[in-house]
């Protein structure tokens, strides 16, 4: 895994309130190019909200998100253009049910990047082969299993050639036997050098794949470090408690 | 008692036919123009601008919360006073305006409901890919919302067929107006049953078509 010193995403004092509930209480963090970061922590601790702030699906209440040097919540920033470089995969897949597998993948590239349809389809076919869905290109998503839908969602995001991929609990809604296939796809992606930020409950996977672990609870990053540091020698009582519960 | 229902129908069927065509025509005009206006109102109500939302909600609540007959009277008597330039237009148009405005309020809620019925995750997925707000609406949300909107719009058309009966009060040539025409010939009760029967046949046939439409649309789910 190629860790350069180039910062891809930086958050400065990132805060998010839902009404009077403070979900993020000022997060300062840097994600480096080529890095694989896994975010763990208890439900309701703010880890998904943090991830969703990185592409402005949640508008921060305070602070800044800087992506490739541009402040994302600045009025002058072309948010759509930046989002094209930030792929996202959701817990509930969110594939487009009214489009075929192929059209799910090619819609955004042809529409927003003006890539010729034939080229987009050829590329989509390549991506589908990589995740073992090449024979499903003409199907509608209702014919796919949960695991296949999630692999489609990953491919759909990849087709935009993003600089970073955000995963929001990508296996939490899957039947247990589907989890492995999806994790393998993410692992391959990470090994190819793609910058990944992954919110996950799969501790074994996080330990295996991540360069760095962030433990988020109560709206802040309680502890961060290498997988060995976090899993084998957690420094903070809250981290120890959490790991004792999930491992 | 006078002549039987069947005798009246056989003798005057061209009048009833003309009335039926009028009813279908006025309902169609009201719902189709009401749909265009309703789509605009729905956009206003779905926008993030609080002032626009308030205007849209007032519009919808006033038109849905007052009787159509009152709205027709207001249109019929007030438009010529308020806008004298429109005096030369036939009175038919005033009544149609009331029908269109009334329909637009219901249609706007149908469209708003249809759009809101599409899972939020669809919007999030589209926006996360960098799709613009308008592409997200036209390529992702509307194609899915239309499955809920079309059957409801067809039902609105069926409801409007019954609502247009009020237009007969203002001498618009639709089904209910045939009652007035035949009452002048001292036929008081027979036309009422014929009119009721025609309304029933129209709504039953259209309801059946809507069910077929719903089945067609749900195939791709």
C-alpha cells in the first residue's frame, strides 16, 4: 500500500448537529493518498455522519472539509465536479432499480463526463468482469442478490474514476454468506492503490485491510493508529471497552 | 309518470352523447392543464425556499379546502369584474379556469407524494456520483415516481369527470347540462337516471383501465 505524504482529504474542526444533538464535535483528520482507513466505533458515535460529511451528503454545521485543496462547502466550489472524484458505497446499496445493470454503471459517466456510450459500456463490461457480474449486464437489479447489488454499486462508483472511495458499512445489510464476496472486491480495490475510507463492523476485515484505524465515539476521534496499535494495545479505556464487546 | 327511461334515451340519445363528450372533454382539459400547473406547484412545494413553500401550501390548502362550486362562482362572477379585458372571452373559459386551478392543487399533491415516495438513498447515490440536481430529478427520481403518479393522475381524471357536473350550473354543455335541456321538455326524472347511468359506466370503465395500467407499471418492479 502506497503511503505518500499527499493529503487527499482534510477535515478542520468538522462539526455536525442534528437539531440540538451534537453528532460531530470538531474532527481534525487527514486522509492521505493511497491510504486505507477503517473507521470503527459504536452505533450512534458519529462514524457514518463523519463519512457522509466527506462528500457533503451531510452539510457540516461547522468547520471545513478540504478535498484535493478545495474547500467543499465554499459557495464557489463546484460540488458536483468534486463528488465525481469521491465514490461512495452505501449500506443499502442504492442501486437504481429502473435501470439495467449496464445503465446503472454508464449513466453518470455518459451524462456528467460526456464519455461516449460505447466507450462507457466497454469499460463497464471490464469492471463487471472484475467482480464476476459480466453475465448480468442486461438484467435489472431486482434479479440480483444483495451481494451482487453491492458489487454493482461498487462498480458504478468506480466507473467515475474516483480518487477516493467511501464505504458506509458496505456489508451490514448483507446475508452472512454474501459478505465475503463483497469484502474481497473491496480488498482488491484497496490493494490496487485506491484510497479507501471504510466504516465497518467487520473487525477482522478492518485489521486485515487498513493502514490506519480511527475509533470514533461521542462525536470525536477517540483514538487512531495502526491496526496493531488499536487492536492489540488500545490506549484509551473507551476503545478497550468497545473492542472487548465486539471481539 | 310520462315516457319511460328507455323511450327518453332512444329519442334524445344525441343530446346525451354530446353531453358525455362535453364531460370527457372538460375533465381532460382540467386534468391535463391542471397537471402542468400542478407540476409547477409541486416543484414550489418541494423547493428548499421556505417562502415559496408557504405560498405553495396556501395555494393547495385554499383550493382543496373550499368547495369547487364556490370556486366556480367566484371565477364566473369575479374574473369579468377584476379583469375587464377578459369580458370578451366566453364564460365557458372562466368555469374552466376554476376547474384547472382546482385540479392543479390535487395534482400537485399527487406529484409531490410520488416524488417523496422514492427512497432518499436514490438521490444520495445519484448526487454522490456527481450527478447534478436536475439530472438526478429527471433520470433517477421522476422515472421511479411516475409509477406512483400515473395511476393517481388517472384516478384524478375519474374524480374530475364527476366534478365537471357542477359546470352544468353555468350552462357548459356537459352531461349534467342535458338535465336542464330536457327539463324544458317536461322530462324531469328520466334524464337523471340516464345521466347517473352514463357517469357510472364512464367511471367503471376508466377505473378498470387504471387497474390495467397499474399492473403494467408494476411489472418492472
